[in-house]
C-alpha cells in the first residue's frame, strides 16, 4: 500500500461516492497524458489516480481497503506506543536529600531490559510479516479473480499474465497452476510448460483430482510419449474409477500406439458404461473397439460395434470401409462388396483397391 488512495484523489476518508467520482474526473482531466504530450510523469500520475478510483468507487473494494488502512494504522500506533514506553522511567521522585546531597546513581542496563527490547523487535518483525502475508493474499486473489474474468472472455494472454502474478504472490495456490496449465496446453500448445504447472498443482494439492492427471496425460500424448501418457491416465483412474474421459484416452493410446488391443477393449467397455451423453465420443469408442476386435481376429464382434457406430456416425466412408472388410473376413462377400462400394462413393479412396481385389469391380480413382 504505497500511497493512500484518499490522498491521491484529494478527498476525505468519509467522502461520498459522488465526491469521489467528481474528484476522479477533475484529476483525470488534469493529468491525462494527451494534455502533456505523453510526459511519463503525468502518465504515471494518471495511472495512480485511475488505480485509486477503481478501488474507492467499488463498495466492496473500498470496504476492504478501509479495513487495511485501519489495520496498518493500528499496527503503527502499537509500535509507536511500545517505543515510547521503553523511554519512560518509572523511578519515584528524588527526596530533598538526594537532590542536594547525594549523587544519583546511573541505572544499569539489565537482562530484563534486553528481553523487553528483543520482544519489541520481534513483535515488529512479526507484525511486518503478517501485514506482508495479508497484502500478498489480497493482491494474489485480486489477480486471480481478474484472470477468471479474462478466461471467460477468452483473453488468454491477459489471463495467463494475471495467473503468473497470482503465483508470484501465492506460490502455493494450486488452482492458479492448473488454470495456467490449461491455457498453456489448449491455447499455446506449450506442453512441457503445462506439464510443469500440473506437477506443481499436484504437489500443492492434498488430494489431487483425476482431471489433473488426465490433463498431464493429454500433454504427454501430444508429445508422443505414449507410455507416460498411459501411466497418467491410469493414475487418474486410481483417483476416480468412473472418470470416463480417462478410459477413452487410455483406450485410444493402447489401440493406436501401444497395440495392446485386449486392454484397449476393456477401456472402451468402461467408457461406454460410464459415459452416456457424448454421442460423438461414444461412436468413436465403438469404432475403435470394433477395430480392436477385428485385429484380434473377431470380425463378427467388430461388425456389431461398427453397426452401432454407423447409427451414430451416419454415412462415414471409413466406417463403411471397415464394415466391408469385416464382412469379407466373415465370408459374406456380397455384403462386403456393397459396403466397400458405398465407402468408395463417399470418397474413401482406399476402398477402390479392395473393390477390385475382392469384388472384381474396377473403378477410376478420384483426384
């Protein structure tokens, strides 16, 4: 609290909202940089006036600011009183004989005096630390609330900057780390930085939620570190056994990168059990579960999943092609050729070769 905002606006602490607004308008006109050819001195004064008005014009912020002023004033008065008391001597007035016939002995500095001085010194230090902690907390939370507003309006750069300031004033604030990590992950695509922030959030949270490990796994997945991504999804599920997104992502990692198809099928089973609303992802889970069945030599089960996926996905060329391949493995050639033909008509060029090889239908490749 470098300056008293009431002094900055040249008003009394008891000033009304109308008086504060009038003072702000007058000083804003007086110090506006445009009137002083960009003079840095007036620009700084204008910023201070604007900062003071932002606090005193808001009823809640002003109440908190008045409380802070009162708190600092109380601390200052207590320190001044303690300093004054150490200077007062409590000796009884000297007698006539002492004043005229005896030398008054000088009082020696005793251990008790040393304890008093040390106590006062430690009290001042403790009070200063408490004030600093309080001010850091207030400043950090103010930056955090402003960051949340910028996140809502998708002003990512300002939100990221304010979250960084929040962490400076409140280095153990786990939510600030996790929110900054999501900006780094989803907006800036700076996955190493996001992982670092997520580690800080996990360390500073007594019971980390599944979403923190899930986000960390997604970052590793983007970095093509598939085993680490799988591990983080597993940790997310250890925290929350019904966290459907982690089942889906771990299933995709196992199906497409690690080639552990039975485990992938189990993950897709769990995802379809716990997720009921996301139609698009349910369709994708069915498609990849069917593909895992197909690679494990179970085309009949693959067809069942493909048919369910087809209901949600619509006429998708890739899905039609996979159904045709599964029917061909089931020795249902006529149905296989029908689906391969539909896939080709939907623009899935890979179906052309299979149409010729399995169905003896020659088609022209599209550009």
